C-alpha cells in the first residue's frame, strides 16, 4: 500500500530506505503481536485466579484483558492508516495523530514514542 519509501515515516533518516515496512509500521505490528499474545494468556490467568478463589484478581485480569483488547483494535486502525500513508508523515514517532485522540493508550504512546526520538 505504500507508494514510496520516502515520507513513509521510517524514522531512520535515510531517504533511500529499502525496508519493506517503515519503523512506525513495524512498531505497530510488534505492539499488536505482543498484545494479542497477552490476550491469549489472560484466559488462563483468569482461570487460575478463579481456582485460587480470588474473584478480585479475576476481575482485575478481565479489566486488563478488556483494555488490551481495545488497544489492539486501536493499534490495528493506526497500522492501517500508516500503511495507507494517511499518518506517520508528520513526525518520526507518529505521536501527533495518536495523542490527539485522548484515549486510554496515551500514556503508553508517550513511553513507546520516546524510543524513536
């Protein structure tokens, strides 16, 4: 979907980037992969908490699952935008479009974005 490597938001400072994905797109893919793996694990963690007769822990784990699930959905939307060239060209880390949403993932975005600066 990317039409050129220049302006793809790769953030590596090279106009002749030959990488198939920009750094920003790769970052979103990685976030989605790790969050998705965590979601699969949470089911077992909830069962463990239930077996330990700890409804408080099970409830908190369910909340964490719900938040991570929303993060995966939002990250997937951002990845699509990056791949379509609709975001990421404003800055290397792409924080400007994400920060304007005011969603719960904002604190993580600040931490993740600082790596690219």
